[in-house]
C-alpha cells in the first residue's frame, strides 16, 4: 500500500513539474516569432477574489489557471518520463 501512495505522489510531482516548466518555456517562446504558437493558451478560474471577513480573521480566495500549448507538452513529457521510471 505504501508503494502505491508513493507512486501517486511521485506522479503528481512529475505532472506539476511538467506543467510549471512547460508554462515557463511557453512564456519565453512567446517572444520568439516562430515559436509564438507555444504560448497560445487559455486562462480560467476565479479572478475576482472571494473575501470571507469574520471580524477576527479575513480569508481571501482566488484561483486562476493559465494553461498553454507548451505546458500541455511539458505534462505529456512528464507522464512519459514517469512511465519510464
């Protein structure tokens, strides 16, 4: 059971790393003319923050996901590398 949990955490780590590295490369590729298609993407989520004020504590919540072509490619590479390990 412990090895299955370890593999799930490792998979999540690989996916997150692939998305972050791919997103960074997508932003950098947007500045190059012939690679600008890698930066094409969508943004979705809650952009206006939701504020819960309880007079003692104030909680602010906002979540925006920016995904582009390079981050999808990065995630696919991360899944491929995970399967090889």
